[in-house]
């Protein structure tokens, strides 16, 4: 056994330091299953001091290290690219403090997203960000990815609900960023803003102060079914244009509806619809009936096949069950799923979806769409069999085309899933060399030794080398030689 493994076992014991291959198989990937790589070791700390100890052991042995929460990330963020130490924070799951009057809580990073809301729901409070994986994903992972969710259209991303963090920096030292007073105090550089969404490349949060929200007085949840995706997207545009601000605007296409209705997530969605639109309104009861009537009027104006409004909490839960379980239902289509995360302007949803469908057909792939329509955050899902190397290559190629399309439409390669290793080869679709140089300088300021979650988010500074990685990645999947790079100026 090497000295690095011995040091981990001495500090954490055999129960919380995993160094055998069979112990680490569960850590070889996250939800982005195309890229798999075993860690060198895994540790399971329970306190800030233990996270510091793990980082310092890694530094002493020049071993790269990275944090991991529940592993629900969809971009390869917690998957090692080199023989690395994975620092799993799932055992750090205590709610440390709740201030009901100040509307904030301090939690450890392993607290599950929905568990926090359940912890405070008796006080009529909640934690607003609600990723589809909220029954499993952790607050630490949400912070690292700047996660969103269906209700972020009205309530914002994780960055809008994080007030502070205690962070173990890449050199093993501690830094306290922000605090319960929020961004207005103290007046200093917004390092918390820089840290949020940095995907574990700037350090590891061990305590997180989050903003809590009061429960709204009332809810109205409506489901409209439409004969075309164009009609469903038209409703979204008109709802926003009329000044309504729903808590959520979610669309599922026909293929997703069929998969959901054939699964344990069955919600009673009309299976003859080309698309369904789930609209949730919240606020004071006095105004909700009028708002719901206006939404129904817009539904009818776009030729809705059917309109359904939740009659009670159980009915609402059923309508949401299909949306929340949509990704899980995709398992009925093929063994593996590649979930993309592009963003386009809301007014260009229809033409973007039309092109995405064409890309799927061109590459002979099973492709579905379920997405946050209110803010144009698309989630094209490509179902495939990872054992088929040719199909895997086609999946990667289609994903690249879809992300390039989103940028061409005036959007982004990611809305809430992060860059990780999945999109690192696409980063230059959005940013030039000067932009990347500034970002690399910020990274070096936090992590001068380059050992904290390396090879994530930011591509290398050598443009020609990075531009050749895409065909090389496809070639690796095919176990073939990469094609020769095209000559150019």
C-alpha cells in the first residue's frame, strides 16, 4: 500500500477511507455516464476539520482532489479526470441553524435539497430552488453547479438563495464568504458570487447559509395539452407578454409523455397530445382565480386539446409527478441517457426545437424534450445504449451540434447543469481567448497548484490543442484513430 493511502486510512479509518477498487466503483461517474474514471481514493468526512485534513493529505502527496455530493450532477463535475482523491460530503448532513425571523438557515453541504424544505415546513417556510433531483441532490452540489429547477423562472437560481459559505480553499485554509446579512454587507469583492457555480474548482464548501422563503398563500396548477409544440410555446410567450409571472412553466413533448405514462410516474397526461404545458401560479388567493382564468383563456386561444386544473394538493402532486419523474421514465426507452442543458431566447424555442429534432433524425437517435419553457432552458434527452460504441459516438456528435445550435440562436451551452468535463470542449463556442485568460487567472488565484478538481470547466489556453479534442473524443469512444485535423489559417 502506498503512503498516500496509508495516510488516509490512518486519519479516517477503513470505514471512511476507501482505497480498494471494488469500494470505489460507485464513484466512477455522475449522471453523465459517458465519461467514467475510477478515483485513486475516496474519503467520507463529517466535519470541516476532516475536509481540511483530507485536502492537506492530498496536497502533501501532490494528488488532485475534488468534492462530491450525491453524484446527481449531469456534466461530469465530480468525476475524476486523473487519479484523484474524491472527498464525498454526503455524511455532512446536519441543519446547523434556522433563523425563522431572519429567513435563513445554515446547513452542511450534504443536506438533501428537499430535506431542508421538510425541516422547515412546519414553520411555513421553504427552500425555493427545486431541481428535478431534489429528493436526492444536496445543497453543496446545488451550490457548486448553481442549480435551478422548475420554479427558478420566478424565484431564481441557487445563487439567488445563497447568503454565505464556509469554504476549505485549495491550499487547505479556511475562508468565510458572505453571511446572513446577504450581499449588501459587508462591502467587499463578491467572492461568494465567484465561488457559487465554480463546480468544485475553487474549494469545498463545508457550511452554507441559505435564504429561506415563506410559503405562499395559495397555488393554482394547470395543465394544457396541445396538438403541436408550436402552440404550447406560443402560450408561454403570451403568458409572459401579458405580464403574468408564473412560478413555473414546464413543457413535455409527445415522446416524453408516452414514456411517463408507461412508467411508475404516470400522471394522466393526454397521450394524443404533441406537447403538454404545466403552469403553476402562486401568490395571494385574491388574485389567483383571475390569473388562472387568464391562463385558461390563453390556452383556449392556442387551441388547447384539454385543460386541467388541480382541485386539491393530491391532484397537484399527480400533475407534477410526471414532470419530476420524466428523466427517470426515460429508462424505459434505452439503458442510458445523455441530458443536455442548452438555453435559448424564449421567442426562439420553436425553431430551436425543430432543428433539434432534425439533428436527432440525422444521427438516427431517440431524442425527447422536457424543459423549463419560461426561461428557455432546454433539456434535450438522448436515450442510447452505452455498449454500442457507434451509437455513443453519434450521441456525442449530436450533443455538440445541439449546443452549437443553442449558441447560434443567441443562447448558452448551459443553464443549470454546469460545464464539468462534458462541455469543456464546447466552451469556446461562447468565449474568446481573452475571456478565457481572465477566467484562468481567477482560477489560479484560488488554486495556484492546479490540484482542485482539475480539467473541469475551463479548457486549456492552447486553442489549437483544444479545438482538436472534439474529434479525438469521438475517436476514443470508437476506439479508433482520430481523423487528421483540417488545415486552416
